[in-house]
């Protein structure tokens, strides 16, 4: 499930992964927030927090890929907040493939991640 993060600076959206991610999380939570930003003509600045990983359904994986490719040039900053070793490794290996600027932050630096995304 993607749980929206409240009290973010204007122009920044954020979500915390809780339990398994499903396609409905993208359809019901992520994409409405992204569309609101696109409709304003703004670039996407997003904070994604993964303190734990409980998996992702096949439908969620597909939605994740589709979301990344939509409006490739509109993705400005992606702050990934995690201490999960495998996510850190994947980010260092494949982060260059992510649209926009991707930066990983430790969980203890969540506030710094939010500030960076808002810059």
C-alpha cells in the first residue's frame, strides 16, 4: 500500500510503502497526485519512503514502469528514502535509467530528502 505523506512543501508529493504494493496503489494514490501536478504544468518532485519491503504484485510492477515512462521530461526529482541494502545497490547500478534526478537518502535523513526534493 502507498500511504500519502502529509505536510510536504508545495510542489512535492510523497508516499510511504506499507505492506505489499498493488496496482490499485498506483491507480488510487500515486497517479491522481501526479496528474494534479501535470495539470498545473509543473514538474514532478516526489519522495518515496521504503523502511520495509513486503513485495509488489505483478500489476504494481507494470504500473510502476508505465508511470515512469509517462511524460519522461516532467520528472524532476525523485528522493528515495531507504536503508534496504538491495534498494541501495539497485539505485547505484540502475538509477541513471530513472527519469529525472534520483537521489537516495537514509531513513534517518528523511527531512533532508524532502528539502532536497523541494529545491
